[in-house]
C-alpha cells in the first residue's frame, strides 16, 4: 500500500512529546503496579487460542 492510498482523514495524527521521556524509568503508581503484578502471579495471562 502506497502512502497516497492511505486515507488520512480517518486516521489521527499523533505527535509524541519528547519531554515525557523523563518518566520512562519511574514508577508513577507503585501500589497499583504491585497489585497488578500480584494478580498476574495468581491468575496468569489469558491463552491465545484464536489466531489474529
């Protein structure tokens, strides 16, 4: 598919702010991250039975 064939009216244009890279290595919500990790340890990830 060429770039001319892509309908840009229906696709959003996303600009990424480089100043947000400051937060890459920081945990903003440690309690929520711990809770999510605990839930994943107990139940695990869902199986991928269907092909995408």
